[in-house]
């Protein structure tokens, strides 16, 4: 169940998604379903380009005004935090903050229209989505699964199972938890699906710390013709 006090509207953009998921031009032309997608501008930027993406997140059950209020609270907290950093770190953080602010504002301006068009769908892991099996070519999940490894193995199994039910390929970033350590759930998920799927660690160009530069890519073995000995 969504706790409104836990919402942190701090969005990411299309360029960042391309980096963290190693998205090629061909990938962007696929039908994409984004899980736990939050308040970023990826969906809107894809829509502007005439591409297909649907975003899922429990925050989409909220009104725009509520999300905007939470965003302003996050900005105020960020300003206080930045003011306490050394000068050289302030510059780096402020540049990142500007990206977050722009992405979130683009989302907020698009949110009501996108909801009406079915591009933003309220949904919370690990429940069943309203979509038919294998109806999307690519499923993405950024900064949720693995990051919150305290949710446990059963939660992660069920969530990834639903992603694989509706998507022909799944990519999850990063492989670390909130402590910056590799999540124990990565090994659990790998062992769970390695007999029926190719489960690959892939280095990506996006990295917010030394361990956060890999994603997990899961594809059916039959899709690539790969056979295990």
C-alpha cells in the first residue's frame, strides 16, 4: 500500500534511461513497459518522439497537486543538503539537481494528459498488471527492485515473474541495495530463472557509485536460440 509520506518525486530523463539500460535506437522503437517508473520524463520524451511507452507506479493514483507539493518539499530538503557540501561537490550536485528538476517538471506538466491516454497507470508490485501475457517487447525497472532488497525474496520473485509474464525482455538497474552493496536478491533471481532464461549482468555507461554500473538483463533462452549443455 502506498504511503504518501514515502513519495520522493525526483525524476530521471530519457538520456539517463538510455545510459542505465543501454537502450539502442532499436530498443527505443520497441513497445516498452516501465515498472516503478516514478515521476521522470522518459514517458513524455518517448511520447514526443512518437514512440510507445507505458509507465506503472503507485504514485499515479495521486493528484498532480499532491505530487507537485511533495516535489517542492524534496527541493527544499535538497537546497539545505547542498548548502552543507564543500564547494566542488556543490557544483556536481547542483548539475544533477537541475536534471531532476527539469525531468520532474516535464512529468508534472504531462501527468493528467498521460493518465487520460493510458500512459501512466497506477500499479504496485508484485500484483498482476492489467496487460496480456507477452504484450510488451521490453520491460524496465530502475531504482526499485534490488535497491529495496529488504522486501525479501518472495516479493522479488513475484515482481520479476510479473515482469516476465508481460514482457519478452526485462532489464533491472542497479544491482545494488540502499547501502551501496550488491543486493542478495540478484543471486536469488539469477538462480530462479537461469534454467529457463538467459540472465546476464551487463555493464552500463550510467553509474552513480562504484558498484552501480550494471544492470540485469533477462531474456527467454528460446528468444536467442541459446541452449544449455
